[in-house]
C-alpha cells in the first residue's frame, strides 16, 4: 500500500511519503501545495491524508481535484480541517469547514459539483483536537480536563454532526476539528469492445 501525507510539517508519518514546503523537519518531498500539478503520477496512492493542511491553502477544491487524480479508484482520502466555528483562531487560517464540504464532490449536487467524485464514508466533529500539540503546551490537569470534556461533547455531537454543526456548535465554544473520510470514485475506462457496442447501439 502506497501512502501520502500532505502538509506533514513537524509531524511526518512513518510509512508515508511526507510532503511539505514550509517546515523545519525535512519532508520526503519538498513541494508547494498551492502549485499544480503535484509531482506524482495518476492513480499512484492507495491512501492520502491531509491533517490541518487545506485551511492554509488558496483553493481547497483544486487540492481535492489533485488528490483525486493521484489516488487510485477506491482509494481512501482522510482530511482533518478546522470546523468553521473555530476555524479562524489561527492567524494563517484562510477558512473554516462545514459538514457541507462533501456535497461539492457528488454529481447530484447541482449547486456546485467540482467535477471529481468522492464517496463520503465518515464525518466526525472533535471539540478537543490535536492532543499531541496540547500535551506540550497545557498543564497536565488542564489537558486531562479538556480530554474528558471533549469525549463527552464529541459523543453527543457525533450522534448528529449536522445538528451539532448547524444548531449548537457555538454553545460549547465551537469545534476545533472536522474529519472527513472519502473513497475515490472514478469512471472505468471503456474497453474497445464496449466502445464498439455503444457505437453500434446508437447507429
């Protein structure tokens, strides 16, 4: 299985090709993710992950189209981004994300289909995200309290991410992260016999 980690920063993942541009920790591949195409072949990866990366880039939809190109049919794409309710607490964040983000990758969505198809497998809201960062910053008692509160809030939020996102997210101070897991859907190329049959049926 070939795996890609976009925007690896200071947290490269073992077993992945780690890609970044502005990072202290040297990535496996140095590339500006706002420049296209990415230096990978079509259908190269089985799994692509991007953790808190898309919110820093100019056009997330272009990124998703490029990820679609380099991921195999049936491959998995895991995206972690800030929820809009907390998306602008970082000075470099250009946007926050909502549960509607996957709509733009469904051909049935007439309000803005982006031309590439992903099948949504999972959506999850997280109130106390990126514990690997918080553990370094917070006193132990605050870290433990935040972790416990997060588990309780996350349980109720993920009973219905739609209601949590659209109705009560601000009641708890907003959610730090929304997670999407997609399956890449691509049309299979037609064989010469299938093309001939299609032409015959229209003649």
